C-alpha cells in the first residue's frame, strides 16, 4: 500500500503503519483512522481500496505530511537564522538547539573533540 508516495508495511496494523509517514505519530494515526471510520485492528494488507481512499482523504484534509511538512520546517529554521534568533544561531553553528549541555555531550556534533588528558605514559615504538 502506498500513501503520499511512501510504502506502508503490509503486516502491521493500520495505526502503526501510518506512523511510517513523516509527520504522523501514534496519536495522529489513531485520529486519522477514527475519522476515516476504519477499524484500527485491521492490518494494512486487509484494507479495501475504498478504505485506503478514505484514509488518504482524511490525511489530506487534516495534516501536512512528508515533503510539504519538511519544507515548512526548513522555512521555519531559515527564518530563525535570518532574524539571528538564539535558536537560529545554534542551527548555524550546528550545535544543540534545545538547551542540551555541550561540555560533555554532543561530541559527534562538535567533531568528536576530546579534551581530557591521557594517562601520561608515552607509547614506546616497536622496532
């Protein structure tokens, strides 16, 4: 089954399968299934064509998903960068944005910098 250009796994229940779409989590998936009047216990492969169409129309009416949502998020980040907001500056510097500490964590973001001293022993070269 394909919804919004994304393959949805056939063996999973409908509410779980919908979470494979970017922008749809568990709560929103349950909401979509109830508005489309589809049993949440059904597997994705058991859905009829009519049920799939109802789910797709419910998604289109209520939520932005996939490419459209990614575009909106990217625009929001670009706006923060343009106005030089604190969060925008953190995005520019590729540092954690949501208040995480950076002294000990975020090593991968900072380039795996280790500022701790070694044991003090020098390694002896083997000949």
